[in-house]
C-alpha cells in the first residue's frame, strides 16, 4: 500500500504562485509514475503533470497543454516527495489537485484510471 499526502493548496490572486507537495510513503518505489490531476466542480478529473521513469536514473516529465510553461513538476527520490510549482495561476486553474502514483511506467501517464494510488486532494483557488 502506498500512502500519498498532498499539501500546499490555498487561495491566490490571478497571476500568483503556489507550490504543491506530495509526500509518499517509504514503500513508494522510485520507478513509480507520479502524477498530478485536478478536478473542478462539474468537470472530469483531468491530467496536469506527470513524471515517469524512463530507465536508469532518467525521468521524463509531461504537462497538459493548459499548464505547460506555467507549472513545473519535480521529484525528490530521497524524500519520496514530488512537487508541483504553479506559476501565473489563472481562475481556470481552480480545482482540487490530487497526487497519484502508478507502479508501472507506461504511455498512459495522462489517464487517471491507470493510477492505483491517490492522495486526498488539496484545494487550489485562483481568484481575480
């Protein structure tokens, strides 16, 4: 069982920044795919960003078009923690943000239904 705990959400003005953190249990494997998803009221859960092991010590990062250039995902394997730095926040970024983990490295990192483990979510609100 992998436990994930998100933190760092809050209220910001449009154009502001937040940094989300996802702390994973000690049993989380460095080769797991880690993802960030978000869900706004009345909308489907959507992919935000992911980091995926690609062999050896190499990892790939991926971003939804809607956040590319504004959000940055990083991973600290020693701390079993992933971060999502969110800059230039827009009202449409308002959602509950979820951290997710998948035991496999695949091309389906953008699909929520491919992740086995989820955090409880943290609210992000960007207001004009």
